[in-house]
């Protein structure tokens, strides 16, 4: 199945797609990687809204002339954010996590709350075509890759549902089959 | 003066090399990805391979880096023993990297390992520059911008001589454990032998080898087994986990058997130029 979802995302939006489905996103996405996650967890107040939000594991390459423009914007390895994710989802109303490579031990935290969407790794050039506007940047003191960039996107994808809100994890299924294959060698 | 290679020549060449490497996926890599897409039986895998090929085309047509992780600039410099230079070659390369960071641009990727303070793309031992001496008067510079996701999954293990038969299993298991994290389809660079550090350097050189060079029997066997695991592009399942397995060897100590595995993501960026002396 193929879906186009629009932010802010509701529970009804993210409950429909199943692991393996294709999703395109319209609306707002916010980048957040390692140190941004740490700050999100330690902050009492944040200068942007994460309810119904789609966060993007991404450290973009940006350039500022008069205004910021995206040069290359692709996903980073999501597994690094695995440990911080359950608490992050508990604290904020994030409905979609975009990244690459899957995450460890988050199926329970995502259950009926959030979906994990895989953007094709390394495809940072085509993503710039899907970003219509750089809306804001926050926490720039963390450095260009680690800052929170707020992008307005149109038909952002293809995003593959890697982990759905029903407990299905495509990566875990792939790994299980790979393990069986190794045993048979 | 004829025959003398200048500092400006090196700086300009480094900027040009990085620009080419970041923007244009090498022809052998693109051709291998296209034939993998045409063979791939898994529909999800095909979406990933199609996006990768579309992205490579889009980057080239628009002169922008193909990946936001513009990598660690790793240089392999072959210096002719009769080459004439009167400047600090490594310093010129560092200047070229700094200029490329502004001009292309490149993402500022260098941080102190503990404080994580970002220093752009130049720092202590960053970029990584390796020198070899060769016959002749020329200087050949090769750059390999290496992304962090694939580099992070790399593994080195010191086997004992009685464990020769475990090496194949170790390579396959390491690829399986990496799953989708190193951005498959990957190139698996393997270094067998040498010392602890030499095996890693061999693995890196193996990952740099062109994909249209023929594989030996062991490389082919490993490639087929790895692709039978079904990890697929980005770990989402499929027939295409690796594009190539390349192995480099060196003799090692009678008591040792170092094996290093260096992962290269599909964005196998590399470019070379020869400066004539």
C-alpha cells in the first residue's frame, strides 16, 4: 500500500500503514540527531512544537547566503538514537521517526503511538528537491549537523514503514531470516 | 619552472578532486547498482535501488553532493621519488580541504573525539593523508571521502593461526550484524594479515578497488553467501546486500592472523589525479 500523510500527524494517520508499506509526507519535519536528543531529554521547555511531529534523524549540509538553503539532506543511522527514543516518545507527542537502518528495542515504545519510516540512505540530493522551505533552525550552537532544522516538505519520500505501530519490525524479520540462513551454512 | 609541482597546483587539484568525488558517483559503481536493480526480485529493495540511482543522477545534474555525509577526506598520495616540490605537501592538502569545505560545500565533519567540538574539516590527523613512494617524477593524489555510517560498522579481530577456518564465518557474521546500518548495498573491504593497523589499512584499500576488477574464487564465494542472507538495500530485505567483496593480503607474524573488515556504503566516492612533474 502507498499513503501520503500530512503533518501534524494523528494517531489515526499512523495506525493505518503497515511494515513494508510506502509513505510520502507533506508538511513539517524536524531534524534531530545524537546531541539534539540529549538536549530534548534534558530540556523543560523547547522553542518548537513536537505534538504530532515527524522527526528526522539527519545532520544536513546547509548553506547560508541571505537565507539558509539545503545542499544535501539525508538520513543518518537511527540505531544511535535507540536508547533515548522510548523516553523521547514518552515526553513528546512525536508520531513519526524518519531515519535509516532501523532501531533496537523500540517496538514497544512505538506501539500504537508512532511509526518508524526509512528514507533511502545516502539519497540526500533528491531530498533537497522535496524540501520546499527552510522554516527555522534551533540550537545552532550544537553545530550544523546537530542543530534542529525545521523543513517544509512536499511528497517527502519514498519512505518505507520499517517499524509500524502494531509491533511489526521489518528489520527484525530480515535479521531473523538472515540468522536462519547462517545456521544452515 | 617546468618539472616543478607547485603548492597552488596541489590545492586546486584537491578542491577539484573532492568536488568530483562528492558529486559524481564513479561509473563502475553506478553500472553495478543498475545491474543490481535489474536483477532484484524484492519490490521494496527495488524502490531503494531506484532511489539511489535517481539520487546519483540528480546530484550529478545539479552539481551537488550525493550524500549529506560528505565524509572524512582520506587521501592516498603516490609521490614519485624524483618529484620536485619545495613545500609541505600535507599542508597543501589540508588547505585544499578547507577551501573545498567552503566552495563545494562540504559538511563540517571533524570534531575532537572527547569534547565533540567541531573544527570544520581540518583537525588533528584530519583529513587522513597516506603517502607511498613510487618510481617517476609525478604525484598521484586519490581521495576517498568516507561516510561515518559505514565506517562505524567496521571490525578488526586478531585471530590465532589455528583459526584460519573461522575467517569466512567472521566476515559473513560481521556483515549480518551490520544489517542496514552501513547503507547497503555495500562494498566489503577485507584486509587479511599484516599487523593490527596494517590489516585495517589493507581493508580500506580493498574497499577502494574498482568494481569492474575481476573477483577471485574466495571473494566470489563470500559475495554469493552474503547476498543469500537477504539483508538487502538499507536492511529492508532483498537480494542485493553487497555489490562486491574485495580482499587484500599481507604476510603476518607466525603467531598472528589479523582480519579487518571495512564497510563502504553504496556511495563509494573516489577520484584521482596525476600532477605531472
